[in-house]
C-alpha cells in the first residue's frame, strides 16, 4: 500500500511539474509561427550544454530584450519581444526542465 501511495504522489508531482510548461508555455506559444521545438533547436545550437541553455533562456524570460533574444530581428519586428514572464524562479526552472526533457535529442535517442 505504501508503495502504491508513493507512486501516486510521484506521478502527481511529475504532472504538476509539467503543467507549468503545458498551461503557460504551450498555451501562449501555440499561436506563434515558430514552434517551441524550432525555438528549442535555435537555443540548443547556440547553447549546446544543458546548464547554459537553461540559464540563458531563464535570463531571457526574466528580462526579454531584443539584444538577448536568439530569434531574428524580422520576427521581433513582426511580433515584438515577449513580455517579462510572470512565473517565479521555481516555475521557470520546472518549465525549462520539462522543455529540455521533451525536445533534447540526446535524451530521446534510444
């Protein structure tokens, strides 16, 4: 019984963690012309190490400017720089973990 309860809590925790990504990131980005997967690949190409990838993206989310954006200037002219994220540090970290886990090609090779 204890093992079942532990499994339920762990599963619930993983769902809660990914819900920030689903409820906030995906909800907004589904209307953007560049998919989250394409944006992931742009960041991965520039910051190939997981830590630098996440740190740079977190910095952008907390202080989005044209200068620290990796998206081209034509995109920014058409759609502007995003607003500062309303997520707290923990929520951003959780969303970035989920984002990394979903699209990192090295983790998905089997």
